[in-house]
C-alpha cells in the first residue's frame, strides 16, 4: 500500500504496557480522540534531528483506550512485551483523510497551520498579520503562533525578520472572543488582535 501524502503526526510510542504486547502512546495535543477512533496507524522512527530512519509502515489497531493522560493500544502483530518495547520512540501518523469530521465550531490544529491571519482592529480594512506556523495549548486554550508578514513592493506577502534574521512571531489566543472568523477552505483567519500588540 502506498504511503498517503497527507500523514499527520499525532503521537509517539513511549513504552510497552503490560506483558501482552500493548504499547503506551503519548498523544500530541488534545486531539487524542483521533488515535482512539482510527483503526490504522502509520509508524516511522526519526532521529533527534528529524531525519527519518525507516520507511513508514502501516499497522492495524486491534484496540485502544485512554489511560491516565496517555493511550494504551494493542497493535496487530505485536504479541509480547519485547515486541512492544522495540517500538519505543516510534512516531505515530494518521492520514488527514481519516480524521472524523469536526463540528462547525471546532477545528483540527493541523488545518489551522498555513492559514493567513488578518487583523480587523484599528483599520477600516483587514491588515495581514502573518501565517499560522504552529498551534500550542497553554492549558486554558489554544494559541496561534503567527509568523509576522508584510507586503512587498510587488504586493506579495513576505516574512518580517528581527535583527538576528529570525521570523518575528506573534501569539494570538485562539478563542472566539479574539478569533471570530475562520475559513479553512480559504485558509483565512480574522482576529481583533492589534497589529502592534
């Protein structure tokens, strides 16, 4: 089977669990429900520097459940603790096409990355803030990490950089009060967050 081109990393196997071949998984973000509901995971191992060390391989999930902030799962073909322990450090991916549909007021973080963000504060027309480069959770809500952009002489967006050559970043709380408009299909987000906050 060909590896899908829309794989999203959702967690990592951190250890064996029990003696019958189950693995313990630390999910990324608060969207572990995908790992519980999808019955096929793609596994691959990466170095600390992000270099892929082995090709993706598809595994069937026989069963999975939540367990103290983690997930424990039984994978087809993983029959004992030694086989489960050998998977420690392996990253888990799921095809974006397999994600369950989100409700109207919910969004998968992976879909927010790459959206252009415009500020509607203090201007008659929306002003480009930048591009969502990451999303994190501060415990109370999600936070958009926006790489600041401006418009060049040809009218194209360009990243703004600091004195050290790094892209300037703006953090915006991803809550309805500050982000009233999200259009995933158009890759556009509008916020009342000020440009110079």
